[in-house]
C-alpha cells in the first residue's frame, strides 16, 4: 500500500485498538525489486531535504499518499475553522441586533460588561490567526520528518484553548468566559430551571454535532498517540470511522436538548415542551442507523436498515422544518402560504422585508434535507462535500438565530404590554377594560 516494506514490529503500527499491519512483500522478493524500493527511499529522503535517516524513510508513505494526507489534514483543519466561522457569524448577529430595536442583552440576561459585536470579532480574528498557524506548523514539521514535534502541535493548541477558558484572572473577558462555561455546564446537567441562554446554546450545538464528533476523533488520536502516524488511515482503528464513540458524540447535543424540554415541561406543564422533546428524539434513530452501516452485513443494510434510515431522516427533517417556522420563529404572518392561525404577527416583524422571510424559509427547508448527499457513495466519502455540508448547516443556524431571537423579543414585549398595571392606563381604557362595565 505504501510502496515499501514495513516491518510488523514497527511502533508506528502498534497502536491501541487496531490490527497489526504487515508488509505484503515476502522474503522471496526478487533482488531487483528490493533495489528499486531502496532507490525509492533514497529519492524520498532527498526530496524531504535529507533530514530523515534511512530507517525513518522506511516507514514513510509514498509522495502521493503524503499529499493526500496533507489534503485530509487541511480539510480537518477546515472543520476546526467551522467553530471559528460560528464566532464570526455570532458577531454578525449581534451587530444586526444592535442596529435594530432588539435588546439582546435583556433576552440573554447579560451583565453590563457583556461582549459587543466588535469584541466578538476581535476574538474571531485571533482564532482565525492561531488555528491556521498551528496547522501550518504541523504540516511543515510533518513534511520535514519531525513527527514528534508535529504531533505536539494539536496538543498545544487544545491545551491553550482550555487554559484560556478557565483562566481565573480578570483578563480575556473573565465574566463572559465564565458565563459561557456555566451555560455549558447547565446544558450537560439540566437539573435546574431552563433559561433562554441554556436551550439557545444547546440548539446551536446540535448544528455543530459533526464538528464535535471531529473534535472527539482528534482528542482520541492524541490520547492514543495516533497523530502523525499511518494509523490515521485505518477506519477500524480505535479512533476510526467504526468507533462507537462517534454516534454517541453526535447524539449528545440532541439528548441534552431532549432533557431540557422534559425539565421545561416539569416546570411549566406545557404540552409544547413535550412535542419539542419528541422533535429532538427523532434525531436519535437517524444517527444510530447511519452508524449501523459499519457494523452489519451489506445485504442487511440495503434491505432492512437503509429504508429505516431514510424514513427516520425524512421524519426528522420535516418535523424540524415545521418547528422552525411555526414554533421557533412563529412566522404565522404568512397565513396565505402556510394557513397558520395568527396573522397579526406579520405586523411585528422587525426586519420589514417579506422576501427575507421567504428566502429564509426556503433555504431552511433545503438545508434541512442536505443529509440526502449520503445517498451517493461518491459524495458520502468526499471530504470536500462533507465540509461544505457542515459549513452550510452552520450558515442555516446563523439565519435561524435572527428570527429565533426576534420571536423571543416579540414575546417579551407582548408580555410586558399585557402586564402593564391598570394604574398606568388612561381612565377611558380602564373603563373599557373593566369586566363590569356595560356599553
């Protein structure tokens, strides 16, 4: 596979949870073939600047495979940048809210020193600089044979992120960092009353489930020392595509949201919370049936599990789309299109351009169904396609935020109006509002 004999006792192949890799070249290999392989190693060592000893080149992959490895790492870096992209988009959200009449600080119950859109963009800028720099260092060191130094780069990056988040001193926006960490803790353990921030962040995490699964895979490779080794290519290794940890990480944000809805039902006794919990539960069979493909015979997958996966995916997509439009956004102003029952909400749309709402509804429906790319085996295993779909899902959530926060602001304003004390109303309105008054 790698164009060179690889000894079975190589420490690079003996990683946890994977099978041993043996050379397919036997001891009876012709002498000429051995000379050709030896010459290939010398040329590869010369191409890498002569920095590798001969015994190190014996375990290096071929130049073509090395190039593919770099492309794969670049795309994985792109998945990491999806987290950075979400921060940039959040800054755009805050900027739009600041230009409108929406008081997002009141909605999220933020302190006076909360981060503004410009400060969010400053954080995103630093992330955009640091993450590509770390990946560039990784590729450079790996290409020049410094495997151990290359493997240390992602470890240093992840450790730096954790240290910045938990740093207990009044720098790097201490209150905002702890607000974020506290919200994550409340999401993972929804044993207290659910706030708007709790389920808002949890909803965003459901859109980043793929990013979180790639994060889990990266951490797994660091723990099992599979960074910068050929174990990266093995799908059935302890950190490969067959790992049971991947569907567990994918389903985790949905289960957090599910238990939040149950807690909300316990507090409010609203049936809507149970219907919302049902929506998140429909994602569970989609995720686990998709993962089951790697653990069943092909015939069983084609005849039994694949139809079930298709059915559950359609149910989840349509249910989620309906909930976005009718519940999260409450765009019932489009009664002529959807025949909903509250046309008065059209008057409270704060952005004022109806085509924006039609665009958002249409694009939301299309992006809810992007899972259909998995029906094509060619696209399913194409890293560029997977990255594009992940980025589009983050963009869909970016659009969702505008209308979800707008709807929450509308509800708060209506509640404030309804709770206005009678003493603040004119005398005429008091009489008209009295139940004992007869006109």
